[in-house]
């Protein structure tokens, strides 16, 4: 692993905790580079009333990077507030963009690894849309695994998939070691993971992508190191659609100590950039919303979930943005934890006539743009 100078991090306000042990590699030394407080501990769980939303349990974020393995995680993560595998927060199946994303990913995976008529184990309920696509498109059968258990795990499984669940796991090393034990001699089992790419969050200063319960963040290097350390050989690891990382792996029969995917120096540079500049981005947004308010502009945020909860709670300007809009009918009438913003349907916008719509996730930009046209709105679309 290359050498890099952590001591320079002091210059940009990063706090080094030399005695804090990494949850992944167990080595001492974490550098905390992003802190936030008053953040809902379950930001993706919407509340039935505004009163309950305003009384949501709050927690801290203290995002640190391990000086040895490069894992980035929330060192203030509240274990008791969050289950081992997150429950499925809501379905995105209403979204054409989301469905296309899942189906495209499933098609790539099925084709590349000839995944037809196989038995699949999907880790965490958040993986169920991906599992459904794999079963439908490849004639596979599968089950959701809510809790890894050596006795209960289906030893005949041909494939293990995890779609966006690893970031919710505080101790991924423990989980993957347990999985490796579950698979035992089944070295032909294929693992397929998709996680968010922390390098994009850092370089785009996307502070709203950091929530309390999304406790772990991966780069190509730190994800590869985690899997190798846990007893897996990596078949392929790469960036996907500008904001994700996909990884295919299989159980290893030997202890590997490969030093490929060494991105520590580069990752540190991005951490420093984020630490130095993210506050400026938040202030720009505060100023922008204040200007909108002075001008009497009506502003709404598109899509409910952890990103919008983080964005609104950190903005802390309740009257600057009136509503959160979502196409998922199950969410209408619910409230964002912490700030209490109400979630409304796109149809409601015909009546409210917003001047600006903020869309946090580039994946949905086209969909939002089409909705604006369909509803006959003249609102300006603000994207990232
Ligand atoms: Zn570490």
C-alpha cells in the first residue's frame, strides 16, 4: 500500500483519532472528515404525521476514513436504532427510471455469468427488486436472507446478490466472513454486489448522500480490500453509471494478499477536497433558497428518501422548500423525519404551480423533466 501524509489533514480541519480502531481491519487510526448532528437516525423511514416527524430520533454523523484500509464509515453510528439488515424502506417500483436501472443490471449479470435456472440468495430486503428481476429474466429461483446464519443459510445456493445493502452494514467484514463460512467449499458460488461509489460523493461534494444509517461508504480499493480480506477472489470490480460500483467475486481457497486496487493516495486527496469544500456547497444552497424565498418563489424537492431527508435537515430552512414530491402513491401524505415536510403527488403540483423543482439524484432527471412536461408546469428544474 502506498504511503500518504495523513498529518496534512489537520490543515483542512480533519481530526485524527489515532487510538480509534477500524471496524473493518481492526487497525488503529481514523481521520474524521465530516461531522453533522441533529440528523434523523432513520432518515428513510417516513412518518405518518408532522408531529411524529418533528419528534424523530436524531443522531450524529462523524464520517471517518481508516488510515490503513481506506474504509469510510460513520463512527457515531447508532446500532440500536437500526436493524442488522435494513428493512425495505419503500418501493421504487413506480419509477420507470428505477425499473430500467434494475433490469439493465440484472441483464448484464445474467448474461455475463450465465445465470439461468439457478438458486439465488439475496441479502437484505432492499435487494428484492433486483432478485425479482433475476428470477423473472433468467428463470432463477431465490430467497431474501434477512439474517445470515450458518445453520439456516441455504448451502445449495449458486449465487449471492446484494443490491445497495452493504452500505447499511456497520461491520461488513464480520458479515462477509460469516458469508464465507456459510459457503464453505462451494467455491463456484458467484457473489454480485452493487454499492454507491464514495469517490463521486466526495468529488461532487454531495453531502446530502450521507445519512446516519447509510453508515459505510466504499471506493473501488476499499471494497476490493474488504472482499479479499474476507476470503473472496474478485472476478471483476468496476464503476457503474457514474455513481455506483459493481463487484463480482467467488469464495477463495487461499489467503490472498494482493495489493491491486491501491487507491489510498487518490482517495485521501478526494477526502481532503470534500473536507475543505462541502460547507461552501451547503452555504451556496442556503443562499439560493433564501433568494428564492425573498422572491416569493415556490420551491419543491423531488423524491422522498434518505437523500431528501439529509438535504432538508442540513438546510434547516423549513419555509424555503414547501413540499417533497414523489410518484410513489404509498408515500403521499407522509412526512420527512426531522423537518416534517409533507410528501405530495406530482398531480398536486398542477395546483401548487412551483417555480423551481430540485432533483437530487441524476438517475431520475429525465423522469422528472418528463413529468414537468406532462403536467404542463413551467417550473425550472434544478439538477446536480
Ligand atoms: Zn481499516
